[in-house]
């Protein structure tokens, strides 16, 4: 019998695998980079009602 986890991984395909194992090893933004990546900076003057 196949476990639920392995069955789900078969359905998810190879693209769903995590490239980095531990969260501590994931790339992190510096404080200055984080300040630059705000919703306002991303959306600019976009308005959903315009």
C-alpha cells in the first residue's frame, strides 16, 4: 500500500520539490532590499477602479 505522502508527491510531479531544505538556508532580503519591496513600490500608480 502506498502512503498518502508518496501518493501526493507522485501527483505533484518533479516541479513541486523544494530546492532548499531548511528555512534557514533560504535566501533572505537585506533590510534595505525589504524596504524597497513594498506593495506600493510593486503596484506603482495602478488602481483596480481606474
